[in-house]
C-alpha cells in the first residue's frame, strides 16, 4: 500500500497564509481559518505544503482494485491563486444536500472552489463546516 503524500506538518499556518497570492487571499485565508476554528473547535494544521486542515479522520478507499487508506482533514482549505479550494464540505450526504445553498461556487472531484469568499453565504458555509467536522473514521473494509 502506498504511503499518502499529504500529511500534517509542523509548518506555520500563519506564515503560509501570509504568503498567499493575490493579496486578497491573505485576508480571505485568515477569515476562513478563523471561521473554521470557531465552527470545529480545532486549531489549524498545515497538511503538506498547501492545505490548512481542521481535525482529521482515517479513510479507506472503496476501490476494489487497490486499497488506499490514510488520514485527511475533516475540513480544510487552500488559498490558491485562482480560487479558494475548500475540502470536506460535500463528503457527507447532509453537506452535499446543503451545498447548493452556499452561493457562488464550482465543484471538483472532492472539493469546492470559491472565487471570492464574499460571494458565498457565510451562515451556510458555517453550517457546512459544522457538518464536515462531525465526520468519523471510515469503517475498516475486509
């Protein structure tokens, strides 16, 4: 089984957020970190070089051909140049059902992209973060 590449680090979340580009991502990153801290009760941890994560869960992939497992943040984000990338918001059925109420976003395979934090409904975002924070470890597979 391959070792997951994205793991928690001891790197400074503040230093990572301060280096975000363009400049508005610094402020948006700080706002998101505070929002996620408030809603999860967790402190942010830098996962790999670019994901600010809150909490963690152990996952086991459902693939029948290769078993992959590891740890991943329950909820997190990366303040990327083109968009804020949000993780964990649609992983649970309750979150996926609420996601259309978020506002301006697009979706990737496992993430949600937001071009401007002000374009989303903060109350819905907070609810999505609370839902994601309740995620538990995946059950072991035989």
